[in-house]
C-alpha cells in the first residue's frame, strides 16, 4: 500500500516459470472488498 492505494498480486506457479499478475491500483477499501470476494469465490 502506498498513498492510500492497494492492489492484489496473483502468482501462477503451475508453469516452470511463475506468472505474476497484478490488479490495477485501487482504494484500500475496494481492494479489501475484492479480496473478500476472491476468498469467497464470488469474483474472478
């Protein structure tokens, strides 16, 4: 987090070379909501 912004980073370790994908920067509250949705299987 920096300047009130946050993001979610995803590591795909199924390939020999890990693939890293990051969400766009967003407000911390929005990132927390997105994280909860991901953990509940409600977001992609």
